[in-house]
C-alpha cells in the first residue's frame, strides 16, 4: 500500500469519489465518512457516501446523513455509484469482508482504492492509504488527512461536527488510552470551528427511548454474569428476549461497556443472537488483548481493547464455547 500522499495527484481534477465504511456503522464510521465527504465537496469533488447497512437512530441528526445511501435499501444506486466512481475511499475498516454485501463489488472494482483506518492487521488489498492502529479513531485520521492536504483552514462546522462525533464515540468520550495530547489539540481546533459539543453529546448519548432504558435495567439484573476469578463478565441476549423488549437497531450499543465499571472487571463480553449468526463484542481494560482473543476464537478482530467476532454455531453452543475458552484465557 502506497502512502496516502501518492493519491493527491489523482485528486488534482474534480473526481467522483465513492466513500464507504463498515457494516453496522458506528459514530466513527459515519463521522469519518461524512467528514471526508463534506471536505471533498468543498474541494470541488463529487463524493457519494454509501453505508453497507442502516445508520442507527442516534446518528441520524448528523449533517449530511440524509444524503448517505443505505446499500440494503438501495443496492442498485450503490452499485451504480461504484461503477461511475473515479476513486474509492474506505474508512474505519481493514478487510473488505467488514462491509458484508459490498465485499465482492469492492474486490472486483478496478478503480484506485484508498483506506484510512486504525484497526490492527490490515489486509493488503488497498492501493493507497493510512493504517495507524495507534490512532484514537478514523475521524482523527481524516483530520490528519485534511491537514496533509494543507487544508486545516477550510474545515467548517459541518466537518468539525462529524469528526468530533467519531473521536468522541471511539474514545469513550476521551477516556481511552489512545486519547493523546494531539487528540485534545485537535478537539480544541474543532471547537474553534463553532461546534456545540454539549448538544453533540446529548444527541448521541441522551436520546434513549424509555424502553431502551428499561431494557438496560433488565439486562444488568437478569443477563449479566460476573466471573470474579477470571476478572470477567458476560452479557447474553437471545433473539427471543430482544423481540420481547422490542429492541431497536442501536439499542444494544454500549451495553458491553457496563461491566467494565465494576471494580476488578477487566474483560467484558456481549453475545447477541442475530438473524443468521451469533455476534460477539469484546472490551477490556489494561493489558488484556481482546483483538487477539477475537481472532483466535471467534473469527474476528478489531483493537487491543475493543474487538468483535461472530460464530455460526447456535447461541447456546457459542455461550458454552466462550465459557470454556474464558477459563483458559482471561486477564490476570
Ligand atoms: P463492536 O463490538 O462495536 O461490534 O466492534 C468493536 C470493534 O471490533 C470494532 O472496531 C470493529 O471494527 C471490530 N469488529 C467487530 N466485529 C468484527 C468482526 O467480525 N471482524 C473483525 N475483524 N473486526 C470486528
Ligand atoms: Mn473506529
């Protein structure tokens, strides 16, 4: 993969840019996609932002969200945008399979492919890009990209708002270890662009439905198991109980973090029964590498302290397998 600066000559003339991110996009995925999209528009390009699946409700207020094409709703529009693009930008993922339905299209595409991402162990399938696992977020990297282009000055309130969302959500509101001094300097610059950080936090974190809040209560009382001797905790959610509580897209967001607020718990897992597979989310504090754990046992990956994976076995079998694995591999 060539350094991202090598793509600058291609962007000298107005381009059609296809921008995409991972399936089930989070704040960093949508924030980086929209932030880059606003920036490229300001530079005279024609970006099209494609999400492989629906944008969760807590992000739908973001500037430019209405223009994002959801592949699941409009696959032909997305396919046409890809065909007519001059260049492809992939944000916040490092393996085409993280886009689910777009995997084949991206693999087959002949246009130059650019990645901007901060996950460990990228696949060598991009022509140009930045892969920096030490970065707090892909939004921080889009900010760096704009800086490399010499365009810090033209960052406006829309770009700043989108980038702020991704940095905020991927750093747990600026508390994770990757929140370096330069992240705080960047946030200072974004605030100078006129963003309203209080309302951004409220839009993202304080817009729960009443039923989501009650569901959280149920989960913590009924569905959280604590394994003191392993410094670990597990939350399991079956499809049946999610239907019972009418759980919406985005309602399970952040659940996996709660057990980490228990003193001594350094590893938290959420197992959810999805349509065609069982989805796992892993989070840790300190030196327990959940990216490795996800890769070794659950066909997944991610970051050192936040990762995910999946299993084709049944929900019950997956839980049993997880418990077996946990007894051998857990934080000390
Ligand atoms: P989440 O638990 O929020 O779904 O994912 C946490 C982190 O793990 C994200 O950075 C995400 O990119 C990564 N991740 C989640 N699921 C998978 C997966 O199935 N494969 C890989 N390689 N990474 C995943
Ligand atoms: Mn990210």
